[in-house]
């Protein structure tokens, strides 16, 4: 599928080994062990209704190719990022038929499959690596000479030295060599077509020269979203020209800092967005927006304040880009950094009758209604108003989101004053999170006072009537 076909979707990110087992069993899974726990592609198929019920229409799964086997000082390759053979699948997750069946089961529900892919490195548990273990890159000359990245400000080192360490070196492919480039390009073309993949999440993008990417992306022929782990929009900006989309890491840094406690700074989040809107090829419209992923501490390990959590979770769904939710957030998982943030979802029982599950369902529905109500929703940049350290209003007509980080212990009044909200005079709006009504003033502006610390997501009642689901008894 193309970038345009992905733009109106929302993505559920999962780690295959940790999402679901094929027989519905719940084997023990201690994240600290860093071992395979038993999740498979068949397991994912068995829980597609759960993901669909949450309102997602795309699933990003962890890498699928054959990985380093056995143990290392960093555990096993359950996450899938330790490639040894790009031409085979990881048998721990199932067979080729299982992966095809997952793709087909998604397509039957009109959902998309996104697969995570790694081209920067192959991984070994010895130093120097035994290159003959790698397929098809079985010679030392297929790799950059060994040197571990120590200086992240030196872009040549970032691109040509190695991630990992001497215990588990991430041998850095020589992506300057024509034969390596053409092998990777023909591999990705086959992978996408063999498994009817709709989109790719590309790993370690900043570790490969920028001008490698256009050829790879065009060989893939589907939507691509890249990981450039960096805080600065100015660092990401050039990468927005070489692939469809990037994970919105700069906004993730300011988003988590803004909402982790009531002294965070929402102005800093707004500033990141303004910088990104000004410098990315399509502004913020094509970023993948997220609050959690498998590399970072879960948000609920930073705070247990239910209002802060709901505000932060709202952000990815009400801004310009494509919303991404990392599995387990909806179940209130609280794991810290890698490996604690890769909990088995079977411990949750996949319960749908929970506050954050409901929150996610409403946010997905609200976004869908806003897209349906305004044909320009996806192509019009959000306007940020009422910006202070503790309040922020995100206007993407017909949707207006009111966010705050005062938290649920606050008794302080919060005010959002949005005279330029742009609604028709006296338009009746509803906060879809509570079904409370708010009326726009005679110039279409919105002034809201609250004291609870909760976020509000406003839509005109006219945008709701078609839905029959959220706040339909109004
Ligand atoms: C393993 C163990 C861990 C152990 C670690 C050292 O080794 O499991 O317990 O702590 C995979 C696995 C990991 C595994 C690694 C290495 O492989 O998932 O469990 O960790 O063996 C991607 C994936 C990630 C994956 C890989 C490798 C890459 O999302 O899951 O990891 O295929 C770098 C890369 C980034 C990569 C990330 C893990 O490492 O750039 O692509 N993610 C700075 C650097 C970043 C760097 C980051 C590492 O440190 O700039 O480039 O990311 O933590 C901000 C700065 C940032 C700074 C951050 C930390 O602070 O602005 O620049 O990032 O203020
Ligand atoms: Ca590299």
C-alpha cells in the first residue's frame, strides 16, 4: 500500500514473541530473562479481533527473518533484531504459510500488515564474527571494518562503525558496496511480495548513508516508516526526503517530558511540533506518532497519575501524523526500559472492559469521525493554541483537543481559550471522552474551564450523528 493509503490508518505495534501464543496458553515469561516466551504469528491471528475491537486497522510486527540462535550475554533474539539469514524466516514464530496466513487474515479484515526490517547489520555472538554464519553476506568484505560507535556526533562513525559490543557485535553491513546494495534491494522486493506486506518499519535508519534509502524504498514499493533515534527535528529533516515517513522521536522526547509530572512543559512539545512542521518535507503530516515503543520505558513506568496518562495517550491520536500504540499500554503495563517493556500480553487476559482500553477505542473512533467529516483533515496541519507550560489546545477541524498536565491531584482551574477554533457560530460540540457538551461562541471560538486535569476531545455533534457508537445517545 502507498503512503496515501496509510495516512488515515492507526497502527498497533507488537512484539511477536510477547503478544499471543497459538493455543491461547500463558507460559511463564520473565522479561528479565531476555528469552523466547512463545508468541507466534498464529498467536497474532487468534487475537486479531482484539486489535480490531480497539479500533486499529494496521499492525506492526517485530522482525520476521532468521536470527542468531542460542544464548548471548544479552539473552536470546526473541525481539527479532539479530539477523543471521535474510532469506529464511525465524522458525520460532512459525512457518512461511503462517506468516502468509497472518497477512491474509489481516487483509480479510481490511487491515494492513507492517513488518519491521533491519538492513544496517547482521548479528553475531563472537568477536570477530564468524561471517560464514551469515546469509547471504558471508564474507568479511561485505562489512565495514570493525569499530564500535563511540561518538554519536560523528556521522561517519554513526554510519560506518558498529552498534553493540564485543560480546554481541552488530556487524555493520557495507552499504556503500554495490553488491550489498543490490542484494538488499532484491531481498526486500521479494519479502514484500512473498508475504503481501503493506508497509515496512525500517530499523536504524540514521546508521546508513541517506542516499542508500531511495533505492531501497523504491524496491520495496510500499509505505516505509523509518527509525531515526534523535531528539532534534533538524537532524530528522533530511531523512524525510528519503522515505515516506519517520517515527516522531523528537516529539516523543518532549511529549513524555511534558506529561510525566505536573512540572513538565507543554510549550516545549509545541515548539518541537512547530520546528517539525517547518522543516519536514510534509510537515508533521507523515510522521508516526507514539508515546511508547519497545526501546523506551513505558509511560506508565514514569507516572501513575491517571489524568496525565490519559492526556499523554491522547496526543498521538489528535495531532497531524499517523497514530501508533505499543501493545500493552491499553492494559496499563508499567515496564521500564529494555527488556522490562516487553511484557507478555497474555498476563493481561486481553480484557476489554478497562478504562484505558475504552480510552483508546474512543480516540480511534474520534479520529475516524474527524477524517470522515472533513476531507482536508489529513492534509491540513494542526494549529496549536492556548499554549502554556500546563495547557495546550490542538486544533484539527472538526476536532479540537484540550490537553493539560496539571494531573488528577490538582484542584487548580484550567482554562483553554481558543478564539480561533473556527467553528460555525454557536456550534454544539461534545467531549467524546465524557459526552459532556460545550457550545462555541458567536464567533466560533471555544472557552473551556475545567478542574479535573482530564483531557477533552471535542467534535461537533453533527460529526457524531453518523457514528451510532460514541456519545450516540445525545
Ligand atoms: C541489547 C540488550 C539490552 C542492552 C543493549 C545494550 O543490548 O537487550 O538489554 O541494554 C535490538 C534489541 C535490543 C538489543 C539491541 C542490541 O538489539 O531490541 O534489546 O539490546 O543488541 C533499533 C531497534 C532496537 C534494536 C536495534 C538493533 C535498533 O528499535 O529494538 O535493538 O537492531 C541506537 C540506534 C537505534 C536502536 C537503539 C536500540 O540503539 O540508533 O536505531 N533501535 C543515543 C543514540 C541512539 C541510540 C541510543 C541507544 O542512544 O543517539 O542512536 O539508539 O540507547 C537522547 C539523545 C539520543 C540518545 C538518547 C539515549 O538520549 O538525543 O540521541 O540516543 O537524549
Ligand atoms: Ca551502518
